[in-house]
C-alpha cells in the first residue's frame, strides 16, 4: 500500500490564493471581530478592511467566502452584512425585467 510520503517529489501542489494573502502575516483574530457593527469591534473591522484593500488576493478571497457563505469575519474586504447585500444585489441584477 502506498502512502502520501511515497508520492513523487516532482509533483507540487497547485497555486492557492491564500499563499499571497496579506492576512497570513496577521493574527487571524484580527479578521473576526466579535461585533463588527459597533464599539471596538467596528474599529477592528475597519483595520481589517484596510489590510484587505492592499491585498493581492482580495478577489479570490471574496469569491471563496461568497461560495462558502461565510457567516462571520472579514473576507475579501467585506463584513457579513456587506457580503449579504452583495449577494442580494447580484441576484437583482441577474433577474429578467418584468414584462
């Protein structure tokens, strides 16, 4: 029986957007404020979004969060309320106009 350590050394894993993410250099808790709507959590969310704004992986990060329906945290520069609103707005733009 072969095990993973028997795999050829020439095979590399595919590129992953997370390898380029700026958040990897920060404490993950910084991107998961307890209450992003008010108080210290709101300030924490603003700082996290500023980090995201400079990140080269912002688009695939957001796309992944939307696909997984992430319920918490700052992903792709958006908090949960903003991601929900984005999904709602996308749904409206794809609907056929009423006849």
